[in-house]
C-alpha cells in the first residue's frame, strides 16, 4: 500500500477546514508519514455548492454518505456531520465495511463511545476522536499517551468557548447576558439556539469523554451534575472581584477514595490562578496527577482550522496504524477496557459558597437569612453589598465557610420561600484549589 485514502463525510466548518489543511499541507504531511494521505471521496448534502480544493486531485463528490463508506479506495472515514443520528449510522456502516473511523463528534462519543469502540475492536479497525473535546488542544493524546503513566486525581476544564466568551465579555464590559449573547451570535460564536452552550450540555458531553479517558469509567452525560450560566449577571463579577475571584463555567472531575465526582457549573475561582486567565473563546484543561502534579493545556476550543488540525492529525495516526497493520495500538479511551461508573455525589463535597440575593429591602432580612444558615449548621463568613439606587431590588452577597453542598441546597430551598426575595438565591461554590 503506497498511500492511505480517506473519505470525508460532512463539509461544514470542520469538514472544509480539514480539506483545506489536507490540500495546503499535503507535502508536509507526506514528509512526516513517508507516504501520501489521499482524499478519495467527499460528501455533504449540498456537495454541489462546495469548492473542493483543486490540489486534492480527482475526488468522488457525492451527497450520499453510503457511497463514501462503500468506496473501495477509502481506508478511513472521517465523520464530520455531528449529532447522534445520521452520524451513528455513518460510523456503524464504516465499521461494518471494516473502514477505520475518525470523528469530531462529542455528542455521539459521549453517549455511545464505549459501545462504538467495542464494535471497532471486534472489526479490527481504528477509532480516533481527538477533535471531540477542546478542538485545537490535543488533550486526548495527552491522556492516552503523554501522561498515561501517572495516576490522575483531578481534571478542571473550561471546555465551552461560547460560554467562556460570554462570561469574559460580561466581566470586561459589564453588559448583561442577553446583550453579550446577541453579540456572540452576530460574530458566529454562538448558535441561533444557544442552549447547548449556555446551559452546559456541550461542556457536559466533553467532560463525560475526558472523565472516561482520565479515570477509565463509562460516564454517561446524564451522570454529570450540570448547571449553565443563564443566571450570572455583571453584578456577580463585581462581587466576585471584591472577593479576589472571577467566574467561569468549570467542568470538574475529581477522583476520591469514595468515587468519582463530576460537575459542570459556574464557580468562583481565584483571579490569581491560571484558569482565571482563560479569556474569550479559548479552552483550557488543567490535570493533576499523583506523581506529575499539575499540567495545563490551553488553546482554541473550536474553529475550522484548529479542529481541522485535530482531525488531520488523527487521520495521520490512523493511516500510520493501517500501514503498520496494528489496529487499536492505543485505545481511544486510554484504557484497555472501561469499568462501570463509580459515582460520588457532588452534594458530599465541602466548599465555601457564594450566595447572591436580590431583595425588596426591609428590616430583619440578614437576621432571617442568618437564622436559616445557622439552622443548617452553616457558618457565615462575610456580607457584601455594593451601592444600589433602589431599595426594591437590592442585591447583596453572603459568603459561607466550607460546608457540604447538601446543607447549602437545603438552606437555599428554605430561603427561596421568603417573600422579600425577588428570585431564589444564586449559590456558587468558591473553588479553593483552583
Ligand atoms: N465547529 C467546530 O469548531 C467544532 C469543534 C469541535 C468539534 N466539532 C464537531 O464537528 C462536527 C461537525 O461540526 P461542524 O461545525 O463542522 O458542523 P456543520 O458546519 O453543521 O457541518 C455539518 C456538515 O454535515 C453535513 N451533513 C449533515 N447531514 C448530512 C447527511 N445526512 N449526509 C451528508 N452530509 C450531511 C452538512 O451538509 P450540508 O451543509 O450540505 O447540509 C454539513 O456539511 C460536529 O460533531 C461538531 O460537534 C465542531
């Protein structure tokens, strides 16, 4: 075999970015591999309207993905369609044809990755999915190989560029979420339906994949406690700054002696920490190991070219493995096999908490709230209040000493019934180790 041929299904942002790298960088790729990586076929529903780079030479163009999967020259199928329906059919058909698969699909791999991997093993083909988490950051390669000798303890990530862009713009300009979101949509950072990004579901899929890679357990997205950023407002940044903190949508996976704790939620993190410096649409992953201690990975989480690099690098790796005749040289999930999820509830974690209130002011408010906290054995740390024009919508913040989240939740539930509150209190953990 003098060359390895690929078929690309999906010619959107990632597919076109991948094709342009394969075309413009073909010489370099061949120098590195020692053989040619040829694009034999491309597919999208509107393939007729796509400009396929001429440098790729003759390429089958089709609107039917089945033709790509069944093409006799195609050794590797790149699934760059997204979603969990057609993409699953494409990958299953590719595996049935004994074609290796490269995918950027976090949603599908988070939902069904271990099962798809089992079919790939049975078929003796390679499965690679670097682009599925943190697009331009080679975090799979790091967890699969770079630090696989360590015993990992904790992963903290900023894994959704859109929500990070919204939070950091809100922090810089003091604009409310709807204004910043509209700007993000205008710039193409946010979808018309922003729910997957701002409600934390996109980040949740990525954390499910990373947790499986880091800890060898089958984690389903639904196993992860998830809270989005809709309730964060510019005033929360004012208070967070007074406390020496900022706010980020933090994806956390912590291995404890009692099990694995997973969460995606907005949290206060100290402004002095490296994660607080992650601005705009960038992503970052901070990994702590028992032996290697801290390592930090930073880069673009999305975009045609950063994600395209991840796809092309996967294609190169799979092509090498096809040439050397060694499928599954290193498992895509970093472990020989994944075990069952051993959860430890995030409610058992002890943290200092930030509680933000909006009230219709009257005497006795602090006493009422402090009474509820005392009833749950929660110690109040500080009360902060920024100047405000109106007494009818008065914000203030209470911070509490490290306490179990279970107790904080019970207190928030009880507080929510108080008639002077304009909305339920907003509770966020203050991450001490970040
Ligand atoms: N965008 C990023 O920066 C990024 C980063 C990391 C990972 N990812 C992942 O990469 C994947 C692709 O994302 P994207 O942003 O490139 O999506 P996209 O721009 O929406 O592109 C999807 C492509 O799939 C094609 N397609 C959809 N249904 C098809 C079908 N039944 N048959 C053939 N082609 C079909 C579409 O074709 P038509 O347009 O012709 O209909 C389009 O070309 C997703 O899994 C996503 O989560 C994306």
